[in-house]
């Protein structure tokens, strides 16, 4: 796993704090907790929401099988070039909002996805957009699929509970700031 601290990544996140909601990339420990529920052997399509400078993206690519596809949704154009530079034939980088999952899956001819991993700063996104994103996540996950999201507060826990079969909660101190991790099962 490559979750090394890079000063340039932090500077880019700080520059776009209003949409990134953080000043430093996720730690190795947070990424490990976030990705733990994924069975990488059986997954054929994974979506990542809010990849930013790509620390979670690289960890997913390192673990996923040669036949699996990873589709990343990122609104910040400055990060797109950095993500595309990862040059992995299994990776599709889309400069679009996380609420447009269905449109992109239709373009790629994909029916549904195994898992959705999200670093979206839900607390900074407008309520209606969060609702649209969560509905888009739920409706495009396969039965039994996981939605994995970290957050620095429990702000969205109540919103996630009624739309998934189960929501498990984990926590790691080993991140700046410490973070909650939701594992939502469809
Ligand atoms: C906290 S940063 C995450 C960076 C990296 N994944 C990590 O864990 O360190 C959140 C990212 O979400 C992106 N973002 C914010 N709103 C979004 C949206 N509606 N759709 C897609 N990406 C979004 C931001 O541009 C930013 O890159």
C-alpha cells in the first residue's frame, strides 16, 4: 500500500479546502480500515467517490484483481490529471459529481457495482446533493454490496441507517483528524 505523506498532496488539498474538507491525505491506518470489508478476489467493479490526490485509489488498485474495473468520480479538475497519471488500464477517471453514477455506468455499459468507497466531505456538501448522492449509491450497488465512507463526525449516521440493510461503525485514532468509518450493507 502506498499512503506515503506527500507535501504537494497536502498543499493541493488545502488549496481546495472548501470542496476537499481536509488538509492532508488519509493515513495508511484509515485506508486499511476503510477497505477492510471488501472481498477483492470477487469484486468486478468498484467505484471511488472523491479520490482527490489518489491515496485511496492507489491502495484499491494494488489490491484489486486484473479483471476488476475502478471508476473514480472527482469534481476538482486539478486532481484529474494526477489521477490519470496513475496509468492503469483498469482505472476510469471521471470529472463528474458523485450523484451522476447512473449516467456514467450507462455510458460504460455496466449494470451495477460491487462496492462504493467514498472520501466525500458530506458535511460540506448541500443537503439535497447529499440526498441525491446517497440515493445514487444505494440504487447502483448490487445486493449485498458495501458503501464504505469515512467522516470526522457522526453527522450522516442517522441518514444512512434507514437506507441500508445494516450500518456498522468503526473508528481510527490513527489519522489527522481521527475518523469514523461507516460500512453500509445493501
Ligand atoms: C477529503 S478529500 C479526499 C481525498 C482522498 N481520497 C483522501 O482520502 O485523502 C475529498 C474529495 O472529494 C471531492 N469531492 C467533493 N465533492 C464531490 C462530489 N460531489 N463528487 C465527487 N467528488 C467530490 C473533492 O474534490 C476532494 O478531492
